[in-house]
C-alpha cells in the first residue's frame, strides 16, 4: 500500500500482516512519513484475522503477537487494506481464527493419514510393510520357568508364553536369520522344514509387522476359517493386500481375559481398491478346551459400497446363533 492510500485509511480498519506470526485487524491511527524513507504506521490492534502458523508454545504467555488495544508502530509494507470490515470483538475474532486453524490442521492431518494409508497399502502389496516401522524387529530371549517356556523382552521386562503363540519367529542358524514356527520345548521348525533346537537364553526375533491387528487375526483363524474369508474376498475381486483397517476385538479379549475360556464378538475389517470400499463384519465364537480341539465359529458378512453382499461361514459345530 502506498502512502497516499494509507492517508485515506486513517481512522479505518486495516490488516497487519505478520506472515507466519498471523494477521491482525487494527485501526490505522497515524502514518509517519519522512523524505526518502519508507512510510510507517501507528496502529491499534482490535482483532485477530489469521492465527499464527506455529503451534501453541508453552514457553510463551501468549501465542499471538499482539493483545487487544495494543498500540504499535510498524512498517508500511506490513499494512494491508482489509477486504471486509470486522464486526467481532477481539475475543470472538481470536476464537474464530483458532477454529479456522483447527479446520486447516484437521484437513491437513486427514490428507496425511490418507497418504500414509496409501503408502502402507503399496508396501503391503510388496510384502514390505515392516519397513515403515522404526525398528523392524523385536528381540526376545527364551526362558524356561518350571515346565513352561516363555519369550522375554529384556528392555520392557515383559514375557509371553510360547504355548499357542501365533507369531512367526526368526531364529539364527549359522549366522543367518530364518523364519520359523515354535513346535515344542526349545524346538523350532523353519519354513524349509528344518528343525532347530535352541537353549535357555537363546535369542529369537519377531518382525514388528506381525503386531498389526489384521495380520494377528489372520494368524489366529483356523485354516478353514481363513479359506472362508478368502472365498468371500475373491467373490468381490479383492484380497488381503486391499485391507486398510482392522478392529480386532478378539485380540483385545484374549489379551485382557487370560482366565476366560469362551469368547464372542465382532471384528470390523475395511478393504479398498481403486474403485470401491468394502466392510467385513466378522462374527466369532471361541471355546477354549484343554484336551481336545477348541470349538470355533466364524461368520464373515461382506458389504460393498455398491450394495453387494456376500456371506461365508465356518464352524467346528453348530452354534446357537
């Protein structure tokens, strides 16, 4: 704004533009002009037009630069003509600027979340999802307590029984880490059917990608249940690589109810491809038995955003449902 225009705006509202530190509404009270020198203005702050770009700073008493009715002298280049006069109080304008900033950050987070989900989706298709974790592996020591064998996390001081553990481990065989599953005692079997016997204190590791609720659920399903799920996915033209979200309530129940023998509930799984969205409701019942196979019931209800519906079921015996 040139000084002639500024003269016309004395006594009127203007915008003080402090770039990343926000924009403020003020009354232009006076302009200061000197030969061969850029003009300056004396203004009185009456509102906040745009909240500062930085997040609330706990080390500062105020996160905005100026308070209500604060007078200051500023360079003419920072003074802009206001498009529409403000009719809010200082407090109201501050609240509205915070709400606008909230919406901006929320929209930004949604865009970031969608971008991250898309990247994770592509990594999942490449079987490389573990690369998004800060550290790909968690290392455990084998510890025997009485007749039971546990894996022990030295850093977290936590242990987990190996009996019935659904995870795929990696064991070190002649300096090479190989994928394997726990068999019994200190015995593991690699994917090549090679049996490896370890000792108390031996180290095994787990890929953190296995802690993904979807992967844990897939590992928990009996093979016939997994086949039932995959049959429904195939009918809709999608696969495991299209999964985007999994609410694994069965895992939550198993981890929080160690003494319970029966479990029932619903898991919610979302899938997405380039054209459509899909939701699967997984109704499950589990009865844990000591000396015979567990009783299992799984029903998968598939729904697409086009209204397509598919139902697949597996049960070891009839259920009351």
